[in-house]
């Protein structure tokens, strides 16, 4: 809510929220805001005064090219604070800072291996605090979203089903980060964040129903349905690595890691091309070089990826009927892999399908984390009693919101 000694009455919260939903799209005059929201001029004056006094809105100029007196324009004050998006994976740790309007300020990327795994949460907090201190220019950190592999239990806040980041498994990440960063925090599944990022700035813009299939070290799925992110009853919606595809589902390793992940994750499907000291990117590059040379093992691996990936994509289509399915992850983004996937899908269905290679590349997850931090901040500050659906909030995600 807007900082005051007491929470604004519910009707005032509604008025403030209505105004901020419009201002987040660009400058407006009081008269335009009153027309757009249906609020009276007196109420609009009171709302603008409240937002100016608390530092959230500022004058930015005057209208031009109109008959009559010019009007003062107001915009959200970018100096009111910053939000932080974090993405930690098996190989990379990414940080992105934006002002409260969503304008990017800076980004940083580190090798996850450079962090101390014995105190990984403390390391995340330390690196995040250093980054904000260097870039924010004294603006307060309003909200943070950390995206990570695995499932966040909505009741306990603890991370589960994250075999690629065992140092974080079982921890109350939300509580630890909130304490360390001294701001509100949400922790989100990395593939969920990726579909949010692609819906904000990538291939899923202007859609209400979209899916993101991530192929990489692991296998994952993020779903937006009716404009809302699907998390499921326990936060585990989209854990497609456990689909009964590709391996014996009764094998103990399949039970622990998932049959599909064993088959389609980089460690399984590209085992013949593993570069021990180079990580996933080096393994994929070795695979691509072998493909170019016509290596039979590489050709067979490409075929295997296409077949298994097609089974996954067609399952997603049948269950969720999305307008677009975006393919990402360090493996899924590789052109030979995406081409093989498209070929095998086309062989197996007569339905038209919008299958797209992710526009944001490996930045989709941290972009989505930033968006979730923005909308989390908006809910916290301006509508704490009104709504808790992150994706119902107003940052302009496509041309319809402009």
C-alpha cells in the first residue's frame, strides 16, 4: 500500500490502484486519468496528491497540441525504488535490476560454481546486496523474485524436487531471502518464470494461453492459462520430467529424477558428447560439431531428441491447448534441436501448432523473475487487500496494453 501511518480505506485503495494501472503505461494528465478511471476530479486530485507526497508519482511536463489550457502530465517516479530479479541454475546465477516502472538498470551473470555451496543462500544474499548497492543509487529495494529449479511448497516455502541444486533443497528460501535482503520476496519455479518472461517481452506476447517447454540440464514446463500462471495445488504443476516417457518408470533413478528427464536431459541424451569441464554449453557445442561432421551418434541423438521432445509437446497441446508453445532451455534453443523437434511434431499431428523458439534466449527466466518482482511490488504497495494474482496486474505485456 502507499506508505502512510494507516492503510488507506478500501475505496481509496481501489482509486489508487486504478490510477497506477494507467500510469504504469505512460504519462497522463489528471483530466485524462479522471476520464479513464471514472473517478471525480476531486477524488483524482486527492489520489495524485497522496501519490506525489509519498514519492510514487511526479510531474513530467505538460500536454501540447490541444485547444485550451495545457495540462500537467504525471508519471510514475523511477526514483521511488528498484526491484530485483534473480535466476539461479545449475550453471549460471543471473541478477537483473529495474526501476519501479520496469525500466532495466543493470544486469550481471556469474558462474554458479563460483558460489560457496556450503552457504549458498548467504552467497545469494551477499551477491544480491552488493549488486543493488552498486547500481541502485540509493533507491530502496522494494521487491525481489528468485527463480530456481524445483518446486516451492506454497504452505512451507521450502524447495523440493530440485536434484540439480541440492544445496537449496529443503530450505525456506522465501524466509531466508526476505530476512537477508530486507524486502518482500517470492521464490518461483524457473520455467514458470520463463513463460512469464516470454509473455512479457517475447514470443508469447498478446496471448492468454501459452506454454514454455524447457530442454536443458533438466526438462520443465511453464503454463499460462486464461492469463494466469498455473502452479497447481502444491506448486508442482509443470514437473514434466516425471512423465512416463523414455525410461522404465519403475527404475529407482526414474522415480528420483523422472523418466523423461533421464531420457531427454543433456546428461542422458547427449552423454556421448559430454565435456567434463565445460558444462552444458560445451557439451552442446561438441554435439553440434559432431552433427556437422555427419557423426552417426550425433544424428541418432538428434533423432532421439526430436522424438522425445515431440511426445512432450503433443502431450502439452492435448492437455492445455495453448495458443503458442515456446521452446527454450540451453538444449531447446540450439537450432538443430529445434529443427528436429519441429520435424517430429509435424510427422505426428495434423493440427496446426504455433511452435516457437524462445525470443529471449537464456534470459527468459531472469526477465520473468523481474516481471514477477514488479507485479509483486505493485500488489504489496497498492492493492494488498484487493488481489493476489500476479499476472492480472498491469505492466504492459503486449500491444493491447499500450
